[in-house]
């Protein structure tokens, strides 16, 4: 049980802490209530401010809204993820842009020449993946901040998704996330978390 003494050490109110972390859950089904374009934009416009290495921001998002696009995605998902994805009001494919360095003159304007440090594509692949995964975490918190639930999934054929949706660019899919208002009985039982002393050491 979380105590008042623990929550008061943080700057945001306890109800915000609960919204983003303690009471937030991974939804396994969703209501039919739509997720609007305005909500998706608001989520991005919040989480874009979170840090990445050298401000590179390699995460890219493909919003899957239409039935036609959803049917193209479903065969690439693990069988257990298909029905809930088909029923979700919105699905987002989060991907790493291996060509993120092309934007460095815009987003790192005090030193645009840093772009040249990323000439080797093999080095960009790992760099873009690491920083995009940071941004995936920010995205999930942003979904919760919008009063929605996220259902992130890594059970899918990434190569198949990339061929289906990203053949015209250099994006590499990382996580597929269903987004919406939770449906009926959307949660599994809450699983335990490791305690502070199991995770944190101090020198």
C-alpha cells in the first residue's frame, strides 16, 4: 500500500501519480468509444518534450484507424493479439527511423555537423532503436495522461510489418500499441512489482 509520506515526496498530486502509474493498467480490450485525431496529436505534443540522446527523436508512429489498414496488420500479429487489436478503436505502430540523422540540422541547430557522425547506417540502427524505445515508454505515459489505456504488444512479425507498411522509408517497427477507453473486464490480475531494495543500490 502506498503511504501519504511516499506520495508527498513527489511534485505532482497523488491522483496524477495514480493516473500515470499506480492505477494505470495494460488494457486487453477496449470500449467502442473512438480515439480522436485531436487526442493523438495532444499525446504527441506532450511526449515530444521528453529527452533523447542529442535530441535525435527517432521514434515514428503509424496510426492504424481504417478497417482496411487493420486487416493488413492483423496477419502479422501473434494469434493471441489479433482479436483485441481488431476490436480496438485505434492501433499505433511505433517504429525507429534509421534515417533520423537527416533531421539533425533542424533539431540540433547549434551543431548541425553532428549529422556526419551518423554516416554509418549500421551504427544508426542500434542508436535509433535505443532512443525510440525510450520514446515508446514516454508514449505509453502520454496515452495514460489523455485518460486512455494502452495495450502495448511485441508479439508480431516485425519484418512482415516493415514490408507491409514501411517499404517506402527506413522505419523499423518496435511495438504495436492498442489505444482506447478500457472495455468490459479489461484487466488481468495486478502482478507484483520488485521492492526498492531489490532494485536500487547506493555507493
